[in-house]
């Protein structure tokens, strides 16, 4: 086990919105993350370090105890599973919606539909629940291109402002899940490092409550 309490974060929106929250809890990286190629950062709380990894790797690091805690989108937890993890806090950041979307005016033919997405498990579950026979095609990005190029009829993707869909002649159809970032904790670490971990959880929970009360 790493001696330090390790918190796994992801570059992009999660990092941008989590760092101010951590800073208010007294955890600030000792150097500027954005101008560094490093992946591990010491913080102002000597016993806490941050690691910067891919979002899809956060559950893996935390599940194996290589990181004690992490911040990860609910979309990733829904797609890859949350086994071995506690999910004590909804941080309410990086909010968006996981949706089906199609070309504007798209009318299903009723026959088998083709769905392009990087969320293949979520998409399979969603269409199975509806009794719709869907062929799910795995992509790694630019899902909006797939209907245009006749690779798929629909997509399942993250929608925030809806600008990406609009810019590509598409519209949102159904909401599958509301997404936000979650704090996740390794189950064994929650027992063996209870005091240190619970302190971070309590500090963050108090900040979120104060923000809610002020809103
Ligand atoms: C997501 C998603 C869309 C876009 C939606 O991609 O895949 O492309 O955001 O946002 P909008 O509704 O505000 O236009 P993201 O930027 O997270 O990058 P990714 O493709 O690497 O997931």
C-alpha cells in the first residue's frame, strides 16, 4: 500500500472543478498541474498526494487500492461497473446527461437499429429494457459522425449544452441517466485508513452543503 493517501483525478473538466473544491479542503498541489507532464503531485497536506490518470482508469486504480480515492464521472461507473468501490459523495460537478440522439426528424423504421457509442454496456442495457433490437457499435470518439456517414442510426453519448449535436444535424432523444462526478473510495482502504479518508469525505461534504445552502 502507498504510504500517502492517494486521490486519483482526471484531466479536463473534473480536474478544473475538483481542484478548487480540494483547495478549500486544504489540499492544494504544490505545483501547477496544467504546466507539468508529471502524473503524481504532492500537496499542501503532506499525507495526501494526487495522481492524474484517464477517467476510465480511475475505477481500476481505486478498485485495486493503487489509489485510495478518486473522482470519476457517473457515466464511467455505469459503463464499467462500481465493484469494489464505495461511492460516498456526489460532488455535483461536471454535470451532463447521458442520452440517445439521432439525426433531426429521425423516425425509427421499427426494424433493428444500429447504435454507435463508447458506452456499449449502457446502450445494450437501455435498448434491452425497451425491448428494442439494437446492434451496438463501439466507437472511441466523435460519435456524432456515425449517423452522418451511415455507420449507425442513433448514438448514445454525453450531452451538455447540446451544441455538438446541433452542429452535426442531430437532436437529443431520450435521457438515459443524469451524470455528475462522484467521489469513489477503495473498500479495504475505507477500513484500514478510515480516519484520513473520512476526514476528506467530511470536509468535502461540508463544503458541498455550504454551497447548497448559499445557492
Ligand atoms: C462530450 C461528448 C460530446 C460533447 C457534448 O465530449 O462526447 O462530444 O462532450 O457536449 P455539448 O453538448 O456541450 O456539445 P467531451 O468533450 O467530453 O470529449 P470526449 O469525446 O473525449 O468524451
